[in-house]
C-alpha cells in the first residue's frame, strides 16, 4: 500500500480540481497545477527510471527543466514522446506516461546486471574493452552496445500533430518570468515598451512560486499573480507561457511554445507546438539559476534530490517527498530549504554543512534538527530508495542516520547559456562561485539569479532596472519606479566539489552515468581540456545538456590538473538551450506542402483526363495523358508523338519563364546577354537565343519575341526562369544602369499552349476565325503577333520545339483553362491530342534540340553545335571566357546523334561512350549519352550524346558501356537531327 | 466568336473553423499593371500621374490613390497599379497615358488578390510574414514585397482595422490557401 505524500494543505495546486493519470499502466490521482513529477511524488513514486549506462535505480532529482533522471515517455502510440522530463510536464486529466530504459519495470530491471560490469564501463570503455577480435566490433560489440544504449524509443509512426511558425517583434524580450523577469517586464511595460515575456513554465513566477518570502507585504506567489494581472492589462505586452527561448541568433531569438502539450489531444486546428522567431531590440535574460548537486559516494540513490527542489515540492505543490529528510549543504540556501520543509510539516532529521562556520541566524533556520558543521555525507545505502546516510563529522567520526530523503545544495549556477550563443563565454567569479557572462549579444542584459544576484531584493531591483534601461534604449523615458520591498535572505556559499568516503561511485552526471573517477581517469589519460573531457566521458552530453553536472565536472577536472576553475574554463553552450521537436522547425511544410506547388491553368482539365504529372521545379506538368486501355507510359507517349507528327497536339508550355523587356535600349541589352544578335530583330518576329554565364558556359536558351518597338518578351527554360531573371536584373542594375531597359516577370500572367503538327494551322483557323490571319504568308515561321478577342488580349508565336508546323498561343492566365478547352473543342474535327512533357522530349530529341540534359552547366555553345551562333561582331557576356583553350579544343565532347547498331537495343541516359575496341577506362572515355527516346517514326531507340570530335565521326561505330545497368552495345554516330533536317515541316 | 470565360485565382477560397478571426474576400475584376519609370523620366512620370490621376506617386514602399486606382511602390522606379472600376482595357489606356514616361505591363492575371481583415489577422499574418506589421512599424498605407510560406507576395495595409490587401502568384493560389487555412482555422476563417 503506497503512502500519500501530499501535505494536508498548502501549495499552489487547485485541490478543487482532482486529475487522474496513469503511469506504467496504473492509475493515480493528482491536482490541476501539479507536474507529473509532483503528482508521482505525492503518490510515493520516487523511483521512475533507470540510468543510462548502469541501469541503476533513479528517482526524481529536481523540480524543473534541469532534470537528469526522471525521463519518461509521455502518451502512447503515434503521439508517444520519449525522454520527456516529468518535472516539466503539466498534469492533465487522462495523462498517460511510462518509464523507459528499464525492463520489465523501474523496480526490477534485468539490465541492472550492467552494474556488475561497472569496472569495465568507465570513461572511453568502448575504445578499450572491445578491441579484440577486431572483426567482432562491427558484428557483435557495436550492435550489442547500441541495443543496450539509448533511452526512450521513437514510435516510428507518422506524427499526427501539426506545428506552426510565427514571427514576433518587440522592444524588449524578457526571458524568464521569475522575480527579475517580472520586474523587468513591469518597468519596461509601464514605460510603454513593446514587451514579450517568455516563460517556460505554465505559471509565471519562477522561484517566487517555490518560496515563502514576502514582497510588498504579500506572499511572493501572490505578488507574481498581481504582476501578471498588470502585465496582461497592457496592450503592448505579450505574455508567452509554456514558451522556452532556446537560442540567440543574429538579431533574433528562437522560442518554442508548447501550445497544446498540456491537453490530451490538440483540439481541431490547434498546433501542438509553435516555433517563434522573435526580433527584439533589447533582451533581458532572467533565466534564473540552477542549484548544483554535491558529488559524494553513493549520491545517486532515489530519494537524493536537490534541496531547493524539495522546497518547491513542499511550497508549490503541497508535497513532502519524504518522511524523514536530511539536508547536506555547502550554502546558506540549504538551510532555507530545511526551514521551509519544517514549516510545511516535514521532519528534518539532520542538517550537514561542509562549512566549519555558519552564521547563527542561518543555523536558526534548521529549528530543532540535528546539525553538523564541517561535516559531509560519506556514504549512503538503500537500493530502490535511500534508507541511510553516513555522516563523517569534523573530527572524522562517522555515524549512520536513517533518512528516506536527502536534499543536497552546492550553491547555484546562473543559467547563462543563451547569453553565450553568439560567442560569449562565461567567466568564473570566485566571489559568487559561479560562471558569469560579460560579453553578451548586442542589446542583452542579464538580471537576477542569472547574474548571480542571489537575494530576492537584489533580483527584483536589478530586474526592474534592466527593464527601465531597455525602455530608455529604445527611446522611451526612464520612469521612476516605486521600489519593490522584499525580504533579504542569506546567500553565502563555499563550494566543495568532491567529498571522499566509501568506495561507491560518486556521480557527476546522473543522466550519462559519469562519475568523479571517470573525470579523474580522463585527466590522467591526457584529456585535460573541458571540451575533451566532455567528449571523452560524455559528461554534459545527455538530453539535459549537463545543467546540473557541468560545473561540478569541470571543477573536479581543475582539481585533477591542478588549475583554477577560471583557468580550466567551461564548455561552450550552443543552441538549442532546450530540446526542440524537428517537426516544429518544419512547421506546415511537410509531405506535399514541403514546398509551394505551382499549377498551370490547364491543370484541372488535364487532371480530369487521367494525366500523370511530373514535378518541374515547383510546377506540376502533365507528363503524359493515359488513354483508355493504355498500361504503359511508353504506349501513351508513343501515341502522343504519332498524333502530333501526323495531326495536331496541344501541350501546356506555360511553365517556361516569360520576361517582359521594355525600353528603347532592349536591343542593345539583348545583344550583350545573348551570344547572337537581337538588335536587328524586326517587330513581329521571334528569334532563338543562347546566353552564357560569365565563365563562358551556356546558362540558358530560349526565344525572344519583339511585340512592338519598345516591348519584347523573352522565354527561358522552366527550371532557369528565376536564375535568368536574377541574371538580367544584375546585368541591368550593376553592369549597364545607363540603358533604358525595364523588365518584369510575366510568367504568371500568361497561360501558353503549344499547338503542334501538320494540322495545327487548321485548328487555329477553326478557333480564331477572322480574329487573326494564320496563313503562312501572313504569319510565317518565327512570326509573332498580339490581337484581341473581345477585350481579351491574345498572343501568337510561330515557334516549334517539336520540329513540326507549330504555334504557341497565349492568353491571360485567368482565361487559360477556357483557352485549353476551346483548343480541345476546336481540335475535335482534327482529332487533336493533348501531349505531355515526355512526348515533348521525344520530339525535341528527334529534332536534335538541346535541353536540360545538354545544358548541364559543363557545355559551351560549340559543344552543343551552336558555335556558329556566336557573333564575332559584338561583345557579350561569356565571350572571352568561352574562347579559353580547353573550351575550343576539338577533343571536347560535342553533340552527336546516336542510334543502336542492333535496332532492338534500348538506349539509356548516362551510358559512357568509347571508340570501338578500346578497353573502358577513365582516360579512354570519349563522352556519354545525354538524352534518349524511343522514336516512333524510326521505330527504334535514338539518343543524343556528347562525344569527343563528334562532328568528325558521323558514320563511325562506337561502343556504349553502361556498367551500372549491365549495358554494353554498339552505336552509330550520326547527325543529331533525326527528322526533317532541311526544316521543311517548320515552314510548311 | 471565341468565348473565353475567366476563372478567378482564389475560386477555391472557403471558410474554415468556427468564428470570424479572419474575414476574407477575393477582389475580383481588378486590373493590375506593373508600371516602371523609363530612364530619366521619374519626375515627369510623377507629374503626369499627379495630373491625370490626382495621385502623389509614392517614392517608397507606400500606396496612394483613390478607391478606383492605387499606385503601390514596390521597388525603385516601380509600382503596382490596381484599378477597381472595371474600365475595359484599363492597362492599355494606362500605357497610352504614360507613354514615353513609363513602361506598363499587364499583370491582371498574374496574381490573385485577397482582402483580409478581422481581429486575429495580425496574429495569423505573423505565421507567414517575417516583417513587423504592427501599427508603428507598418502604418496604414504601407506596402511590402515579401514572402509568406516561401511564396512571394505583395501586401499593403489599407487601414488599422486592420485590413490588408494581399497579392499572391496565381499558380500558387492552392498552396497559399493551404497556408491561410492552416494558419487562420483556429481563430476561424470566414469568407464573405
């Protein structure tokens, strides 16, 4: 029968709201306002897990985010969240948690046999112990270690919750709503500053909730509530509860808000967590301090806790974690804990202080408890819960005292992690026995316990001052503040880093099972820097990031290497300060919303026609249209190609980049960005152009049409649209600002369709009637024109990618779907066929047009058979660099057509090319296949490739070697234009 | 004659969630143009706009104009002009009015336009917009060319209700609505 450790009265829990929860399948009761840890303690559940390496029984150790031991798996199924600190979990009705890293239970864990191997499992054991036989490492040792290491397990199911991101801006960000933080927020808020007050806990107040001190003649907790009420009334102050600031970045802070973690399941539309990016002009870091444990033999038993945590459980949660409590301290604060626990009704058996002298008014705090000065705890016993401690007194005499709980207090470590994220470092203060930060990020002040202002009065005063300063830094007047009157308490401390005693392990890092012996061993083996110590022993590398262990660890190291703590220094803290779910960084952008999707105007109509789509950058393009009865993509694509070649087809080409270029100097501008001449392009004509990068390699190609004297429209490839726009803007703004050129993207404005095939003119004539004359005479190859149907502007271009008689017709995108449907309707009489990007690709390969596979960033114009387009009468970007020796070398692979000697052979992209009879090797390689297609016209596979001295080798039989796909076959090198070499169809 | 019906960019805009945290309406039938000053014609353009539209051409990220025609500064020498009065071929006539002073390019179909208002609007916009839209930093009349959920948008604050007009790329309307619905549903997205 378990005992209730809930005190009869007191605490900030709401006793009128009982809450029921389960732990390891058993149901327990708690109250609203409890954490999981306080509710477990109230139910005599001190032992909640096992340690990482030795599987030693471990109990709840702290009452906050520094918790090293009480890691549980919260919820189950897809929502299971391993490694959750029970000390920070807000209790809710129906909460379901389970222990981890133990089997079958924390009370009886079979892996506790690891403790027998303890002597072998010291620092760096896996580097030393598993050396032989070497082959065993990969096959046996490593899998075995991995199987027994680790804490909780992921569910491996999809996360059913959603996450979102938000941005916030303020004059002052206050991190932490303890006394200093509240005072800072109040003084800045009263001065009119925009303030964000972020508090990790679900109640504002910080230590005020855990102490019995008085402020302005009311209890500390009441004062916090009044402060919150005042802040909540200020319209320019935002209070973010359950929000942990996890990092300082350049000019902004990252914070994670646990929006619905305190609810069984997020209500509809509510995200689980929200990632905040906070841009703050000023920041007050008031993150408080964490009490340091003491390192002594047997210091890890369940029941040994931070003394201040015992105080928190009594004062805030109305729970006394033990029946007979001892306090072991090096600080005045330990005595305060003893006093508060006694006041709450707990029995304090003994107070042990390592200091020989303690002020009488401090000693008075222990009431009638036994006191030992200049003494220490040298051993403990009790397996699943502490039963006895051994005290070695100042004379060296030992005695055993029966207690079930031991509070340890080694002074406090300011929480300065966030202040050091931008490169600052903590400096050891002998006076304060703490690392303090003096080179904070710009605009940051540190206040309260985070600045080692230990007393409540100091914290309040410095907090208020920091808030007022921040307000004045953003241009608001310094307002006189009514002083906050608070009790002043003793805060002396004289730390002792390691106490000797029995041969039991003295733990430094409870979560990673690092002992004082491990630290000494590391120093002995030469790992004498704190950063090496950390990595060799794993000290401070657990999920708690060593919040309770780092300072003790480095202080013990300093002792070992005979240096001061200041000389030894501290490890660097890096963001995130608290663990953040990866899902929060993704926000809404998961699965198909990973990136925005762009749809063309014909998308819905195409989707209705059973179309397979392909991603082209952000765009979705129709890849092929599945006709009834077709079971294979090649079947569909071949049908589409045949239909275009023999009749007429329609393809959505809206995704190509379209850039409007205006002004009187566009011709000059284009001459400088294209390798060929555009200033001579007449109005009403289109020309194909190639542009180079500055280094001479081809950047992109496309057509540019001159719609009127001062108005051109350029097309780019789909994938390069943004890059070309950026390039043109750069050229104009930086290189030639003197030109009268204006440009803007019109890709979104126009829906554009290729109408291709010998019957394309007939289709357009049927569609447009008298609206536009599409005869060959009025509108020859490479003509362009604008006209209106009603008030709707349309554009027509006679260009062809397929090699057939072809047009591209464009309408404003809002009319795009109607235009697509009208084309299909008008085309019925000609048996029109919609075609996708695969058929488009087949036809451009048949025609020998280069595309992305050839414009691969490694080819110059000459390689692509476009050398003759390079004007010698003008300068243009890339001209000089394209003339480099290696780039005009005839051995450079150059575009050729390829067909298999065995016509049944399938060709595949990427196959390597070699001269016949040559052994394939890197230095004999002559090129590779860039594009392949099954040509319905030729009824066999064809390809384009880049081949050394390609143009000279037409007619030669070469070898294609494709080791990845076991291909080895012969190819005939031919001209890359497989159909209509003279271009008669284009001009028909 | 060829009859080409028009489909608005945000035809799929729908209410979601309970409440009216954000009230949305698609602005349809608006003529939109990018107006870009010709080389050296900035002052003359401003004078012409003043004379013909009685509008002080904004020289920064601000909007000015009448209910019918607004000029929004979107970059140096560049404005987005919106016209809400249904004048046929407005962009063509604007190009003629500003001939020689500015290049005028029709963008009426390149973006969808939303009018957003409601008590939760600033909180909802903060889930996408990485700039400060508060009254001090972004007073009514301010214009920003920025992005929401990796999508380029132009937004301008009409009043401190607050009411915003947002222009988002037409091809991304579906992804934009996904962001809007996911971000506004908790407070309630009501479509008028």
